[in-house]
C-alpha cells in the first residue's frame, strides 16, 4: 500500500523516481514539439499559421492586413468591398463580366424597285440574330434611298426606318423634278428589351401623288449598329 510521500507502488527506490522523472521530461519535450492542431489541418508557421483543411467562421471575420487566397473562394452571402478592387484582365470566369456588351455591324442593300403612292411600304429588311445570353439591344439604324421619278411632273419621295416594326415619327421627304432623281436619308434608334432569337430592321418608302416605275438604278442601303447588353 502506498504511504504518504510515496509516488506509487511501482516506485521502490530513488532510481525508479529518477527514471519516472526522465520519462516525464521526455513526454513534456515531445508534447512541446508536437502540433496539437494537426488533426484540424492547422500548422503553426513563423508569424502565423496555415490551414490546409476547411475553415468555418460563424462570426465576424476582420482582416486588417493583406490577405492572399490561392484557391477557390465561395461567398454565399453578401460581400461589401469598400476599398479599391483591382483585378487583372481576363481572370473573371463569368460571361457577363467578361463580355458585358457585344457589338455588331450589319449591312443590307437592294435595287430595282418602284415606289407606290400612299403609306410607306417595306423596301428592304435585315434580320439580326441575338447572341446567347443577351437580353437587350441598343440599335441604331440608318437608311439611304436613291430613286428616279419617271413622271412628267415633280413629285415627292418618302423614306422611313423601323426596328421590329416600330417607326420613328415623320418620314424623310424630298421632291424630285420631272424625270429627276432624289437621295433621301432616314435614321432611327431604340433600346430593345426582352429579346428573342432575332429581330429585324426595315427601310420603308413611298411616292407622293404618282407611282414611280421600277428602275434598276433605284437602290436602298441599310446599315445597322447593334450593341447587345446582358
């Protein structure tokens, strides 16, 4: 039975005590050298530590110095950046940010037509395809018509443009002398929303009091500038 002042029944003399103390010293040194956080994936480093596993922060995280993230960073909630955010070109893997706009230039033309009196009728149409992922388009259209008045009296020629069937006020108008020609420009612009797969732009024309005969020298040029938006 162990008596007061004795270490234990296994200790029978001073040599046992010294060996026990030596074992305790060795264990203390091993514990001091060991990384008790290793099972958590935390490794102490000079001036900090390295986390090789998953880190979950359920409270506020305040970083007062530089922070470097070499792997993926997933933010499931709101994130506010109150300072300057500098990003090298081409590093954002998101189509909406890599290509927020997509420009397109379109040209169409036709000739050998005549003009009828009354309401403007479509002389030329260009159909434009919408790139995938874009929902709006800022469209600017310009049309130019050259036409001959084959009649023996002066008459007016009219030209207008439309985008997806939407017109832009009064038509452009020019008077042609008997047997003479005219050149008329017309422009229009619109912001299209809720785009489908395509939309169209048109040039529409008419004459005043008299019909103008079909003539191979009559032509219309149609040019469209489109900026697609996300």
